[in-house]
C-alpha cells in the first residue's frame, strides 16, 4: 500500500511518518520509506546520524539509471532520454516489486535498522549548490513519481512517503498515487487552512484523505480540530516526551512511546490497512495517463522533441496481472 504524509511546514508530518514507519517495522511488515520533501529529515527522524543521512544516495542523481531500467523493452519509449516524471508503464516496461531485487532499489534503497525490524529508505536528495537559482526541486521528486508509476505493491507491504510541505504536493500528479493520504494539522488557523486547500485541490480525484491532529494539548485543541475538519479528523497526537527525546537525537526504545500516541498509531494503521479494499487499479492507471498527457502538452513535448502522448499504451492496466518475468 502507498501512504502519504502531507501538511504545512513544521506541522510534524516527518515525525509522524517516522513513527508510523516504526510501527510497521515493529510488526514485521515490509516497509519502504521515501523522503520526498525538500527538507530532508526523514532519515534522522528514523534514527540516522547527520553524517549517515547525508551519505544516503540521492534518487535525483540516479535518474538516468532509473529511467533506463524502467523503460525495459517498451516499444513506445524510444529512449530513456524521452521519459519524463509522468511516463506511464506499458507492455515491456519493467515493474517494481518491494519483495524483489532490482538495480533501482540496489542503487537507491538503504536499510535502516530500528528497535524492532528495519525499514528501507530512499531519498530524493537535497538541493545542492549547483541547483541554486537554476533548478526546480520537482525535477528531483520526478524520480519518486516514476518509481511509484511502475510499482505494483500488495496489501501487506507499505510505501510511506513524506511529501513536500503545503500545496507543493500538487506540483505533480504524485498526489493521486496513494491509497491513503494523512494530512497532519496543528490546531491552528494555518493548520486548518492547509487542510481546506488540500481538500479542495484533491476533491475531483477521489483522494482518500484523513486529518491527523498533532501538537494537541487538551480538549479545546481537539474540539477545534473536530469543528473545523469534521468527519475527516481521524485521530490526534498529544505531547510526547518520547518525541522530544527523538528531536534531541536520543530516541528511547519505540516500545516506550506513550500509550495514547501508540493508540493513535494503531488508528492510522487500521485506516491505512482498510484503504486497500477501495483500491481501483483502472482509475489509478487513468490518472497516471491524465497527468502524463497534461505534462506532455504543457512542457514535455517541447523539452524532449517527442510526441509523448505516443508513450501511452491504451490497453495497459497497472495491477498484479501486469507483473511477469522481466527482461534481464
């Protein structure tokens, strides 16, 4: 299952996504964590030191490898250079499975040991000095979008993506790639404003969206979130000495997390697990194609000198049946 954590900057979405990842790992559920935020903090939230986190391989720097592998023998894609972030898979494309070894994961995924179990971690990579003033961060997250477009995942395996802050999540079609989106909101006017904006943008795309309150200090905060978010409010996290220790670089064992916050994580897990029943692979594929055609028309055709609409395989549906032995 694919799960996204979104919210305004500073809302705590990276912290909550890391706690959710720890819960999955503790339950021995295969989990791939993806840091797609311009501020790369998911690695340290999972317990890596600053030097270890800085040494993680950047997906953005490995985009040529990613494109070349995913293209496979798809006759609709003339070369890896003509692939853009929204290029959908088709007959002959190589698909990704979390349970399989492949060059993309070998190059980009690194294991992160946790108290109980472990998680794989991929990062888009931070802005570099060479990027300043000349690059768009969404060119880096394009590597994540391509991988999600080619990923066939099952119920008992998770991809958890820490997304860019605020409405930047809508700068690509990646926001439609998830079975469940958890929007982390503080009990403030700004926190609720981001929720309303996200819900408005997502309204026409069938996005499963639930609000997760954070930094809730008492009944008044919880009542405020319930009044503003209504039935979209799923659960809330309160003060946590465990999280304070994590932020100081001294995380206690995960089983020492406060029970109310452990209960909130159980609620997230149940909601995420239940979302799999509503997965519609055909709609998922249609939305992929929709955003690819929009990107092709607005900039892709001009940049690549190719009619990118021809990359769409009209009879292809990304689902479990599409998985077959891939060419070496």
